[in-house]
C-alpha cells in the first residue's frame, strides 16, 4: 500500500493515476472538504482508497498508516510537520519515503519564494534523508503549470503578455514527468538514496515560452517587458500574495543572465525523453483559449 499526501494537487493527481495503472494499491489523503482524486481509468484493478486527514497534523493520519509500505511526502501538505509525519510512518512499518522537494533547495531559505506559499522543501527532504528508511528526494525545477497562473488570463484577453524580465530563463518541467519519476521511485529500487534534479529538456526565456504557447494555440503572442514594480502590482491585484511576488521578482533579478542547468534525469530514469514545454502547452491549450 502506498500513501500519497498532496493527492489532489498537480503532482498528486497524476501520481495516483500512474500508481493505479501500475496495479499498486493506493491510499490518497485529502483534507476534510477537499475534492477527491478522479476515479481510476476504466480497467484499473481497484479503486483508490481515499482517506481524510491533515499531513501537517500527523496524528490524523495514524489510522491510515496500517499496511502502508511507502509514503509520498508532499512539502506543502506536510509543512513543518514533515519530520514528525515520517517518524510516525516509520513506527507503523512504512519502509520507503519519496519526498518532493525543489531544484533551489540548497539556496538560502529567503531565496526560495515557494516557502511563502507554504512549501517546506528543505524540511521534507531532510525528513526523508534522516529517517533511516529507504528514501528518494525529487528536486524539480519550476513547474510548467506556472504559465497558467502567470499568463493565461492575459492570453485569453488578447495577444500580448505583459510581465517582468522577458529574458529570464527557466527549465519548465511538465508535471506528468515529475509524477512519473515519483511513481518509479515508489515502485522501483534503482534510484534509492538519490537526490534527483529534474528539469524540462530545454531552457526557455519567458518570451520564448509565451511564443511557444502562441504557436500551439495558433495565435501570434508576444511578451512585452514591464518594470518589476508594475508586475508586482498586477499580480497582487489578481490575488497573489505580495510577499511571494516580491520574493519571486528578487529571484528573477538575481538569476537573470545565469543559464539554468538542464538535467537528463527524466530520460535516464524513465527511458524516454522528458516532455517539452510545447507538449505541455498542447495538453493545456484549452485553458489558454476558453472563455472564463
């Protein structure tokens, strides 16, 4: 039995589906009132067992750890309780923990904007590595889905995306690849005790990413750079917390002109190339064009 925390998120959902396809028994954790994972595809051997609990309060998961052999540890779901959750899992006989962390985990904590959204990547990795259990830590780069948060509303409204730092380079990774590597780490033994740096197959500037979306949806999109201060105001007006946006702008400023590392780990582990950003955009094309 595999217990998946963060099961309703952008990594958890495809991870649950992949584990079911691999005929694994899956117990998916949701908080009270959260939407449950989609039902398995037709022909799946058994439904996912959905349980209610809060990984940031490990005691609420104690009844659901019976029979569990592996744990997927989500850094936002567990928060500051990651070490306590892993310790409790070990007490209940869990043998393996796969932690989701981030590519920038070794940078100073105040250089990691996602901490301001609740991610505790450093804590999740440390909980796994020091647990005494079999462990794997996944260190993905920025998720491709961030393009939806940052640009989808503007693209639905017109052909110009206004944002900061047009030349900033990312290595956006398709969430399906992160989920596939996580599934492999939970089921196979060849990546144990590894901190795995995961990226998409190429580095793209913000402008190149927007142009790619335009090619996919059949519209000539352009990226117009605006001052960081204007970008902060716009994002905050859309409901994104100002401390996070300010930290993100600081990251862009620090790393502008610094070429990001492109990893081959997805291909090494899965035996196929990582999905490119254009492939991701094709999967999400409707979200950039539909009327909201």
